[in-house]
């Protein structure tokens, strides 16, 4: 008895669909306003191309929103049908048991009373329906349209509407549209990632529901890919006008060359925002780019590669360091490239400079510490990402070679964390990885300090919003670690979550395509009430908290302590033989004992979990 229908997976998909639809509706006004601004002083065939692309985007956004909302309505229907079928099965099972009781009663009263018993049974206890409830097949349908981006004519009278061979524009306005569109699409990409992950989970856990058509997720990705190409196309047109002197007239044939991407097809596939880490990895392997090739790429392309999950860590390191170097030399340019002037709640220019300098300090620290890593681990440090998410600067720093290490750990920090703490997190990572190396000296290690999400401010801790967004980013990063290694993934992959980072880690490991060996929460602010270890794609879950960590208990109001969940392995953070108790909430404080401080009991046990899979 029972049906293959997971209420949690269905509920997650429903939430993701609703949030994505709301986000798309909310983005319309801003996109329309920035496009109308770009059209000021824009004339000729390329102005008409721009307007045509804008119209298609607007119409497709409305269609996509309706498709998401329609699928949400269908989910409500199948949810109700699943409940009806479960109740029918339960009622029938109960009735069959009562029938067996009546049959046993016949053995006592004898055959003469059989007609009476049969008659009373039919009258007072009718048999429940024997026909199962059949779920309504789902139709998840959407296809994005391609948009015109070439006039198709040289200097003659070709092009849209067959009028004029030249176009003019204000490059500043066009570039502002491109930057604004990039920021808006970055937020929508997170919604796509959540919908894609939730849809995959629904399909794998709700096979009771048939699916007639499933083009929505792919179509959503195609819509974003068209948006990304619109933004890139606009930026290239703006560059062409700027290079020619600004508000001048250019031949449409010249703009055709400038506006059409000349990237190799494989690189275009890799940079497609709808591509999964596995698709990125496959496309990247087909490129065969050398280190010199990477260094020769334009800075905008390096920025994309730096944050592209599925690309090998060595390539991401080259790209990320190039962007970081540019941010130090010309912070205003990189600040603008990241779309931060147009992102709500984004870091200001002064804060941007400070965090860039702090990240540079942390990377240099990592380079020095990596030189002391014991063989056979590679004596390298890697910057595997540098960009922006939700208006915050994000990055990831690895001690050890992420492309070759047999044992990989990803550490997720908690609330209020920024790149200002890069140096501190790298020093914490160094202590843990060195202790782990001593336990299994034949293994090779990489320890990633992951700053890949906008950590919440203290007032945001009760909300799950930052964890959901960060979880989608972390899911992509974790999958990308394995995909980038072409089937030669690490033998052991561990995710650590400190404070609010534990909520991010759990959100991510509920969605990863590849199984994570262990998740460790320390000083956790708690998990949502519907989170269960069995819902995670994880081998084992571990948790610890110090008795003097009052911050974690305060932040956990309204959430579940992971230590209270069944099947979670709890280990100590108190004083032990030759180890010290945690004295507060911090990961690696300058004073006192943090969870990853040298000599801390919790640090020793976490290193043991990383190295051997269990605390001793």
C-alpha cells in the first residue's frame, strides 16, 4: 500500500515555482524602464533590433510567468489527488480488516447467521471504492523565442524595414541597460536553479504523477540565455560606439560584426547561464584552452569563467586572480562590471575597495600557507571564484589542489560574514587541514573556504531566505567540483556549516546531484522544522555545539537543533584530553577558543571526520 509521492518534494517545487513567478512579475517594470532609457538617442536599424528584442523578451516573460503559475495550480491538484488516494487506500485497508473480523466471527456463530451478517455488513459498512484515484498528468510547457540581433545588411539600404544603412546611439545609456539587465537576470538565475533542482527532486520522488510535457525548465533556461545574449549584445554595441567616439553614426555592417559573438561554440555553451555544471564541464573539455589562452581572454569573459561551476579549479584560479587584480587596480571598472551600481542593497564603493583588499590579503596568506602543505597534497592555493551575488561580493579560496585532491572539504561561514574575514578563514582552514593530513598522510587534501552567498545581517537570521539562495549557489558549486574532474571526483567530500552556514549547507545537500559523504554543523542556528536527515543527499550528518555558545541558542529560536534530530551523530566541543572547550560562538576568534581554533576539541573532531569519516 502507498504511492510514490513525496509531499516535501512537491511542496518545495510549489514554493520555487511561486517565488520564480513573483520574481519575474516584479522584474518587468525595471527592465522596461532601463530599455526605454537606452532607446533615447538610439536610431536606425539597430534601434529597431533593440526594440524588437525588448518586445519579445517582455512577451516571453509574461508567457513564462503564466507557465510557472499554471504548473503550480496543477501541483495543487495532484497534491489533493494524492491525499484522496492515500485516504482511499487507508479506508479500504481498514474495511478489509473489519471484513476479516466478521469472517472470524462466523466461525463462532455458525453458518445460519451468515446471511444476516452479510446484509448488515453491506448496509452499515459498505465496501470503499476499489478504483484507485488517477492523478492528472502534469504539463510543464514553455519555449523561449530567439531574438533578432543582426541587421543582415552592410552599408546599403538593408536591415529591418529596409530603411537606412547606419545607426546611432548613446553608448552610456546602452551600457547601463546591459548592466541593469545582467543584475536582474542574476537574481532570476537563482530562481531557475531552485526550480531546476526542485523539479529534479519532484520527478525522482513523485513518480506516481505522470508528466505529459516537460519543456518548462529547459525553456526557462533558454529565456535566460536569450536575456544574457541581449545584455552581452548591447554591451558589445556600446563598446563599438564608444570606441568610435561616442554618439556617432556607424554602418550597420560594422555593428553586425561588433554585435555578433565570435566566441567558439563550446565557449558559448559553457557560458550559457542555463547550463548545468555537467554541461559546462563537457563544453569546457571540448575547448582545450591553455593557460596562455585564458590569460588572453577579455576581462569580462574572465569574470564569467571565474564564477562558472564545472570549470576546473586551475582555470578558475587564473580567471579569478585576473579579476581580483583588476579590482585592485581599477575598482570602479570592476564594480560596474559586477553590476553593483544597479543592485539593491549592494556594497558601496568604499566597502568594495576594503573587501577586495581583504580578499587579496587572504589569497596571499593562502599562497604562503600552501607552500607548507605536506606531500602528497599539492602545495598550491586557488581562488575559485570572485564575483557578486545579491549585491554582496563572493569568492572561494582553496588550500590544496581542488582538481586533484582525494579528500575535499567545503566550509560555509555564518551570518554577517564578508570577504573582510578571508584571512581569518584561511588560517582556520590551514589548522584543520594540517591536522587531517596527520591522520591520513597518504591522502591528498583540499579545503575550500566558501564565501559564495550573501550572508544575512544579524536581523535576518530568523529568516530562511538567505539560506535558500545560498543553498542554490552551494549546490551548483558542489556538483561542479565533481563535474569538472571528468569522473575522477574526490573519494571523500565533506561540507562544514558554521552558525547560519549550517542552514545553507543543509539546503544545498538536499539538492545536490552527487552524494556528499558528510555534513558537519557546528554552532548551528538550527534547521527548519521540516528538515530531516533522510531528505539530504548525504551519507552521515554530524553536529556539535559548545556549552558557552549562547549566540547559537539565541539564533535558533523558531528552528530545530540539529543535535536533536534522529540519526545525527553528536560530538563534543568541550574540554578533553589535551584539547580545549569552545568559549563562544566564533569559528576562529583572535582571543578565546573558537570551533576551529588550534587545540579546540571541536577542531580535532572535525579534522577526524574529514580524514576518516568519524570522530574518535
